[in-house]
C-alpha cells in the first residue's frame, strides 16, 4: 500500500513534527508539506523521506515570514496531486487535512487542533496582534474565509484522530465529526528522573503570543525571590527581554541535551498556554519535575492536581502566583516515581501501537467496503458508515 503523509510545514521540530516522525516510522512514505527546511530536522528520521513542497517554497523570505502567507495556504495544500497513493495520513494543525483525495483513497487525519487562530483562540490572537482600522477589517475577512474553508475541507477526511479529549471536543463542535483520541508520542526513555532539584522554575516554549510566556515573566517580576529560566526562541524574544527582571533568565535556543539537563534539575515546570495537549509537560514528568499549568485544554488530561502538579484556573498573574505559592508549601509531597509512571502512559510505544491498530482496522473496513458496494453506491454509502 502506497502511503502519502501530509503535514502543514516542516520548519522546526516541535510536538507535531515528533508525532509525524512516529507515524513515518510505522507508515514510511512520501511527505507533502507547504514548506520545508531540512536543516532544522537535525537527526530526525524524516530526513530520509522524499519531501515535496508547495509553490509557497519559492516565495521571498518565506521561511521567516511564512505566517504572513496564511491566505495562500488552502490553495497551496489543494494543489498537491496524490492520485498515485492508496493511503493518505494528514498531520494537521492548520490546513494539511484539506488535501484533495479521491473515492478510492483512504484519508485519516491526526488532528493536533482545528485551526486555532480561526476558532477558539481567534479573539485572543486579534487582541495580541493589536491590528487597527483597515488592517483589522482585512484580517477579519481573511479569517472568515478560512473558517468557511476549514469546515468544508473537514468533509474530505474519512476518519479523525485527535491528540486529546479537548481536541476531540473541538472537532465535534466545529466540524460536527467524531474523533478517536490517541495521545501524541513522547520518547519517555530519553528522559531520566533527577532527584537533586535546584532552586529554579523553568518554562520551555516557542516564544509566540498564544504560549503566554509573557504572563509567566510578569508573574516572576512580582516574586523576585524566585528564579525563572526561559528556554526557546520566537518573535516575542525581544519583547520578553525588555520586560524580564533580574530573576528571569532568557536563554534562547539550546541543544536538546542541554534543555533536558535544565528540565531534570528544575523544581517545577510552568505552562501558561491553553494547549491542545502539551508534550513538554509529559517530558517534565518523565524527568521527575512537577508541572504548574493553566487548567484548560490538554493540561487537564496530563496533570492530576496535587499528584503530578498544580493547576491554576485563570490566565492571570494573580492566579499563577497563587499556584506557585501553593507549590512552594507542598513541593515535598510530589513523588518522582508517581510522576514518571504518569509520563510512561504517553510513551511513543503506546502511541505507535494504538495508531497502527486504528489505521489497520480502517484499512480493513475500507477494503471490505470497496469489495462489497457497487461503484454507483459508494459516494452515498461511504458518508453513512463513518
């Protein structure tokens, strides 16, 4: 069976790309993506795959300013010709699920999230971007068009897999479709618990507005006796550097081994975003590091209150400060073995086993369907059996 893997873009190695790699290891095939930079793939096995990019790859400064080409994404993804493939697996957080397939092809989408800037985080994005006047009106028109396209393109997917219950609920709400939940893969064996914790907190993130790293920095500005280490790079780096007090260190990009070392030694990991899952929280638990997280989205499925971490109810400085104070009083209650066991439930081996079982089951159903139904009934019946 010839397989095509479709991914939004390959410009960095984040959680979505690690998931794509885990899928590629089970179902190796050609990768179709809007944009790619092989230099950023490092030692990833994705480097071995044939990678095909869209016409956007030829646009000026696209690797730096790719987000500004958002209105072209639907057109670019639809131009991929996948007629020579039997199985299409899309890994989608933006437009990958919108690739065009045919009746004799099975399309399974692993959905990291419905397009967040068009849906559940739209108003937050608009607020943080601070668009005014004509620019704001134009942005609203573009997002309206994207919402219409996003819903219609969801009909092209035969089966959805969601990375969390939170994402499955959004798929149901926005697309009206059911999704099977398989948590994304974390290479738990790559992380070792460390018992000798040091006196600092840590957050690791791309420095973009919705990750809410600025909120964490602002909270630590009001508790100068506590130290925070921020690891990551992104468009908000200079802004954060400008507001960071002396007890906050911005370290930018660091190698995975150095990041792991910091994560092992930190007394707690802080996560302030409303994330669909949040693999870095699992990595923290695998290091024996408790998590302090905003109580929405995937965090509620990873963090068990007072057992593997602390959940705070609001994305506010006050709420986060209260959670840190609560952790300081109760940090001795967190057991490294318990944290590690929780992390192991998200291991890459669990993901690959569940993912393969799901896909093979759907391949079998699809083959049976093609043998059973006459050609003229397929288009009608295919929608009914989903």
